[in-house]
C-alpha cells in the first residue's frame, strides 16, 4: 500500500482544497503514513500570501528533502505558490517531482495515475467536490467563494486567487450536507463573504445562502468569518434575529481606523464609519461579540494614527482579535523590496499591540465569569481529566478554548457551562444540566 504525508499550509480556505486532494488519494487506496518521514509520497499545499509563508515552504521542502535523500519517495507541491513566482522554486528545488497548478485536481489525479499508481489502476469518475475532513474538532469549513474583488493595497489574494468566484447555493447546501457527519458547527469562509453571490446572482446573496443552510442542514451552529466592513449591509442584522443557529459572532477585520491609512489601503470605512457600524450591530444584536484584525506599521503610519486606533479599541468592545505587521509584497518573491524593509520595527510594534489586545480580551472575558454559556465539546484531556471545547464566541484555532470539569451522561456535543475563571484565552467552567443548550 502506498503511503502519503500531506502538509496543508496557510488558511482554512486552503484547507478546503487540501481536503479535496486527500479525498482523491483515499479514493485511489493511498493511506496516510503512520510516521511522517516514512511516507512514499509527500504533498504540500502551499500558501504564498506573505513572504513568511514562502519561508515556511522553503523550510518544509528542505526538511523533507533532507530526510528522504537515502530512499525513494516523491514530492508534489501545489497551492498558492503556483501563482506567485513558482519558477524560482522549481529552479531552487529540483528534487520536487511535480508542481501541480492551484486547485487543479484533474492534473493531480493524472499525475498519480501516470507516475505513482500501478499501470493496471483505471481512472475513477471523481467530482473533485468530495472532501476528507482533516481537522480534529467538531467543525466544518464551507468555502462559499474563492478569489477577491477588493483591491486592498497590501493584499496579494486577487493576484494569487483571481477575481471572486462564488459557488451556487444549491451546491453549497449539498456540500454542507455531505460534511455533516464530521461536526456540529458549520463555518462559512471566503476572502469576503459579504460579497458572496455578486458575480453569480448579480446581488449580495449571503442572506439567501444562510437561509438555505439554516433550514436544510442539521448543524447546531453556523459561524461567519471574514466580513469586510465596507461591504457589510446593516439590514443583515435581522438575520441574527431570525435564525437561531447563526452565532452572533461578527468577524470584521478593520486593519486600521485612520482616514489617511484607510485611504492608502484602498479601503473606505475609517474611524467614524467603523465606530458607527460596530455600535449599530451591538444595538440590534445585543449578544454580539466582535473579532477583528489590525495591521500596524503601514507605510507613513504616524503616532497619531496609532493613538486613534487605541481610542477606537477603548470605545468598541472587541472581544477577539489578531495583529499583523505590514509586510511589503510583490508578485516576484525575489524583489529587492524585502531587503530594504525594516522588519524589526514592524515586529516590535506587532508584539506591543498584541499585548494591548490580550489585556482587553482578558477584561472582556472576565465579564462572562458567573454566566451560563453554550459550549461545543471536542475532546478529552487525560492528563488534566477535563473535557476541552469552545464557547460559542470562540472560533477554532484562533480564539482559545474552554476546559470543563464534567459532562452529562448522554455526552451531548453541545452543553451549557458556567464560566468560573479565565486565564489568558483559556476559560475554566463546570457543566450545568438544567439550561437549554441553544444559543438564541
């Protein structure tokens, strides 16, 4: 039996592609290697969003090549690198056996048939929509569109992934149904889910998609990620009043609030408009929690710009958040802009703002101590003898987790817990059996 090892780099949107690649491997009888370096086939689904992602690809390739130099094994690279200077990587890593174009599942299957599988194996009729769940938690990502029509000055996504291409509502409902066995939470993702459907239906069709998924699938929670503030429609707050499965978790990346910086970023909403938007959502959806991302050290950023951002964070209750340092990006990874840039300054500023956000998050989380909140249980930790999961306002991998001392006998995946303590982004709780589990 031929074994494989798969590395999925980058974001959850890339993970969806990885799950489709792995589904192809499984359909042809490949099995995952028990030990990473003993695999017969290594596949890397790369990220090329920023130069640090390219560094990660370099490291992984060098590591694999170093471990397999004394035996026969093949290496396949695919993903975003294919649309960002892959020729340089092809020259630098002649040990790679195949470079598969981004999302080209047909080319991947053909390579397996021609170079890996025995000659008597016949091609299978694959739809390339089938996915093998690669996450440990009880959640499923549903990529509702790929590519982006926003022209943010710092972002390579439109160049790498192209213009937005939305998936039809009917196809997304069927895909969500096919993945129900893997989790109780459905997470809608795209570069900007607010513009979903504009290319396909000529209008923002997110409300229609949410209605279809809410009524036609059996997930307990539906979470939305990556809502561009410029494209969010105020009337959408009615969705959270109408559909109880839709979590009032608003992931709205603002990057900055300074009018000058926002304009330079080719975005629209700055301090006043952003503050008004967040306050409106909070008024219409009282249980709303906010997640955002900030970008610091953008070119020509001043102390006044950062002070305004600090003021915004003191006025808007951001519960969850991440900070990134500006990274100059070019279509050509060999561009000398990287050599001239002061990376140390940006990293230092990023760490300072991460500390700011962490302190604010700690204060906001402490407000939940003594309250009863729904939690999705995902695993048991034998050393602490506790169950680990996520509260409704904790997205996978980025927002921390909750530790629970005990669970009901029926082992329901979603339970209500009393929050008793908060340490960083970890929440301590105990199970409560007499409260309805639905978040309404």
